C-alpha cells in the first residue's frame, strides 16, 4: 500500500525480493534499493526481478545495513527456515560489506524522496534505524520493521523522537501501544509519522 505513491523505497534484508517486486509492481515509477547480505538470496532476487521484467528501477547492494559502514561477518543457517529467513551479523562466518543507510547517495539517480523502508535483519533491525537517523529525520518515511521483544523499546524510543506512531501488521494494520504489546517471537511493525 505504501508503495503506490511515487518515491524511493529501501528494502533492507531483501532476501529473494518479495517486497522489492511488490514495490515495483505497485508503481512502475518507483525506484527500489535492495540490500541483501547473502549472495545466494541476491542471485535469486535478481532472477525474480528479471523474470518479472523489473530490473530497470532497482539497485542492489550485496551486503548488510547497520549503524556503521565497513565490514562484518554473516552467519547463515541452512535449516528448514532458510527460504523465509537469511543470516545475521555475528562474530564469525562469511565476511561481508556493511553500510549505514545514511551513507547511501540518492542524488542524481532519481528526482524523488525516500517514502518507505522495509527492515528485516534477524534482530539487528534497531541498528539499521540508528544508521538511518539523518534519512529518517529528513524524509520521515513509512517504515515496516521486524521487531522483537528485546529490541522494541529501542525501536520505540528512536522513532518516537520523530513523532512516529505504531501498528502491528496482521491480516490488517492495527494501531498498538508498542511498549505494552507483548511480542512472542517477532512481529512486523508499521511505523508512520503522526498527522
């Protein structure tokens, strides 16, 4: 729904491209920046984009997003959840590039504002927000963020300073009090600036 408006959208933890493809199909004028640390998943995403003739308005970054730019290690699990989850930044594994969203240059590429960010990074989600502070301050994009009980306070405090309100995405979007909402495993939270 948020990608029906013209703009730039960032898909952090793009995996095989579900949100990227949806964003491009909902409005062909959009530009999507996809960030994915797994080479295998990025390859699948490029195939999915090619099959849907959607490579034109998309830029891919092989790496992770966090609160710094540099390098890190990615631990990937190849269990039964691999097709729905990727890996995460850890102290060992495959060496990968890391970028802060604030370090992404959008000038000269397209004449649009950043309208939305989707973040799904297996528990590192709040760090991605911290690395996007200037971008969030400037554009106030809609945000879909995977949230866990251990990081919900950090996410709430960070986004509240920019006047965001929170909803849970279930079969529909339902406003919630994020502080008092109990998250058992993880929850997709929709954050938008209050009117």
